């Protein structure tokens, strides 16, 4: 009778890598659970991770390299060898570079994210300024907003020493399950928790104070909190006097947002705004926890988050114990290995429309308008796309992008599944899941751990970085920006390169399944700004951004975190579309469109749900579980009504990514934050109406 083995590895189904114990019998993955005997896990695992076997052995897995044989988009492919695939990539990409220039090829990193630095080096060696990632619609705008204020790297909240935690649009239980235990420990320790969220989530339920705002009004709420903090003399005068640029103009501006006015804008009672401001400023040290996307998926997203982040400096909670702190970590080759190479005179796509993205985001191009660049050939023709994990459903109006992909001269996608995005490709390459590869992980706080290969790759799947390395070799590329020839070596050398600055070796890490602390760590420090200026033009925290200010005439950007209300958009007839449309609020069992193919998870919600408040159901004559048509200025989808009292009346919540009714089809492709280019996924407009079912009656 064969033995079941337990192998320490990781699950990367939804982005962050959670350590897991994989149960393997006869070479097959049979079950997983959260890892035990490691600092970060204690046996728990989310629903997505628990369905790992359905992920790995999914019927849609790509097993071999596949070449398009029919008309593009028909989905007719034939199996070819890896040698044929590599030769085809090298031949087509080199010919396209010769004819149209390197900039005509876009390199794109989707999910999972772990191979980004290597793909970036491939793009650099090829000579293209167009390295793009899914962060063109996820996270990077939040980082941009942070850099506009502080210049320096993002500081996370110091949970171990905080007396108050302000959570801004982050539902920990659904987005970062391993942190739920730490959150409970905060509550047990008596930490005051303020949660800002349009819906009464599980996290909000556990908070001491919930600010239930109207989606997209975050900036007005933050400015109103600042008004209270300044007017009641609760701000940190010493920090502001020494380290803040633009305070006087900021002070004058926030006076326009007293809580009574902010209540009318945000829907949050004035007294709750005052209570939150007094607690955050007065019960310190206080940390601010924020999420990657909810706030910046609005037309005023960057400015809204700048207003939120300014509260950290206003209260003196920047880089102190218990505040938002520069945490200790390992010395890392990331800066050397992962920065984009700027090519003199080469304009990247999106650079004209979103110049601040390029001033404040050092490592990728903005590709939210990728379809326009392909179809309109502006600012120049885009002829080829080398993609890994590209998912067209992460864009607004995804079918528009899918149509554009068909126009490319050459499109290759390395993927796990035969996705709709892959059906438009000339060539598909089978990638590995995290259960089928080895990987070195650099954790927070300077801890490293090794992820073992639990099973052999399904079919002929390959490690993403090994694919990148072989493409690099077949094109005979050289990367002059690196002394070490990392992409020309093997994968073992790549992992050793990652570990080298830490002082650890691969052999050591493999022999310590519980992980190891790096030998070379940045020592813990506070108030680093006393020794080194902020990396902003003024050298200070910028309540008035000089980077944004320089584009005031050309792009209309404001240096102050000015609030513009998306509901005043005159391009939309609000009588025709009276409801606010909010897409993509996290669900514990889904992750974009990737997991609809897993029956355990999909069957929890077998149809696209249109979540509305019962008051809106009565107002518009639709009942729970009835079929409705949701229409926006950009399109329409069908879905099933689900009454939900978590949100406020007047707001419709729909998850995105389902081929049966994708909420992103309702978002206009040009409905973008003018600073970041991020789509307004969480603040568009729609109407709902009951429709007849297929039998002819009313559903």
C-alpha cells in the first residue's frame, strides 16, 4: 500500500504565497492544508487553497505547447514540441524587432506574479520600453499615490505596537486570510479599530467604529478628518513644521470639508467622522492599513488616496513604532534585478496620457489602453505581445481588448488554462502551478523559506522563469545592465542569486522547512527621515505634490489632494442611470476570473449575482432571486438579484470575471482616473430592470 507524503510547498492561487502542507500519494496531489510548524501558518487555509486539486488537475489545464492552426480566435490548436515553440518565438520576435523596432513588442506579466523580475530583464535585453503588468489595473496606482506624498517606499502599519488601527477599504477575512488571526489578537489586546468600507463586512463587524461611506467619496472623508484634526489642534506640529511641504495651502483647502458637509457627500454621520479623527490622532501610536485597489478604482482615485495617506504625516504617525513604519527586512537584489531600463528617445505606451505614472512608477508601463494602442497604432504600431498569464477580463470592456489581440502579428501566452484570452493567441505555452516547481520566497521581516516541488508538472508544463530563460537564449540576447548573466544560467543559479545578499545558501534553506532569517538584514529603525530626506522634489512629505503640479497646465493635475465627485460626471445621464455600480468587491471563494472553472468554488454562486439593497428592490420592482438586466452607458449583462444589506441603498455590487455576465463589460473603456489611468470599476452608473425568462414569463 503506497504511503501518503506531506510536502512543504506553497499555494499561489490568488497571488500571495501561503505556505501549505501538500498531501501526495502515488505522485498525485490529493489534499492540502495550511502549513504547520511555520511562523506564518497554523493549519488554516482559505476556500481557494482548499480546492487545490481542482486547480492543478483542472480539465482546462494546458498540457503541451500549442500552435494556432485555424483562423485566430477559433481556438483550433495543434500540439508542437518545446523546441518548435522556442524557435517560433525567437524567429517571430526578432523579425518584428527588425522591421518595426523593439518598442513594437509588449511584454506582459499577469498571474501569477512571481516571475516579473525575470520577464522585465527579458524585455530590457530585447530593447522594449513596454514591460507591463496586471498592476496597470491593480495596486500600482496606490503606490503612485503613496510616492506622490512620501517619495519613499510604502510603510506598512506596525501592528505589534499600535494602539489604534485605521483600516481603509481592506476586508482582511476575504483578502488576506492569514492575517485574520493577527487581527483578532489586536482586538484582544485592546487596540481601537476604525474600519472605512462602503459595506458592513466581517472586518467592519469586528471594528470599534465603522465609517460606511458611499463608494468613491474616500477623499472627502479623509479631508474632513484632517479638518477636525487641524481645527482641534490634534496634529503633530513639530513633524509638520519640519517635514511637510504645502501645509498652509492644505490647511486652507481642508477647511472646505467640515464634517457636516462631508456627511452630505459621503453618507457618514458627522459625529462619526469627528470620533474617527479624534481617535486616530489622539490614541496613538496609530497605524493605517490600506488595500491595493478599492480606493483607486475611481475617477479621483489617486487624489483620494493622497488625502488618506496625508493623515499619516499630519498626525506624526510616519516611521514610528506603532505607526506606519519602515520595517526591517533583507538586503535584496530586487533593485538591481527588477528595474526597467529607460531607453533614450523611446516612448512607452501610455506615457503621453499618464506622465505621472512614469515619473513615480519606475518599473513598468501603463497598458490600460493596450487595445487602443494596437488598433489605432498610436503613438506607434504595436505588433507583438509576449504574455504570461494575460487575462483580458482584467480590463474594462474586456471583449474590446480580446478583439484587439486578434489584430496582432504575433501573440504568445504562457498559461495554466485554456482561457478565453489564450484562444486569441498564435502560440500557447503550458506553465506550472506552485505545486509543480521549486521557489525561493522572501518574506516580510527578513524571513526566507523554500517551496518544494510537491508533484511533477502536469503534462509538459514548465516553470515560468525557465521559459523566460530559454526564450532569452534562443534569441541570443545580452543584458548589458547586469554583471551577472542571470538569465543565461540555470534556474538553480537564479535562486542562488536571489539568496546571495541575504547571506544564505540554497542548500541551507532547503534543509530548513520552517524557513530561516536572513543573515544580512536591514536593522530595525525609526524616524529614518531624520538622517535622509524624503525622496520627493522638496525633500519633504508633500501635501502639495510638485510632481503633479508640473502637469497642471498640460493635464489639469492639482498639486493638492483635491476632491472631485464622480457623481457630478456630466457625460452620464443620471436620470437614465440612477444607481452607482461597484464591481469586484472581494468574495472568499473567487479570484478574478480564474476560479470560475473550479466547481467547488463556482457552485457556491452558480450564477452572476446582482447584489442590491432591499430598498432598491422595492423601488425598482425586482425581487430576490429574480433575473434582471443591468445596463450602463457602456453595455449590459444579465444576472440574478441577491438582496444584501451590507451596502447602502443606491449601490449595485457585482463581482467581475464571469463569462456568463462580466461586470467589467459595464465599465466604459475611457472611464479612467486621469492621473493613473485606472478604470473606475467601483464608481460607474447603471440601471436595473426585470426581464422575462426563456419560458416567456417573468422570472
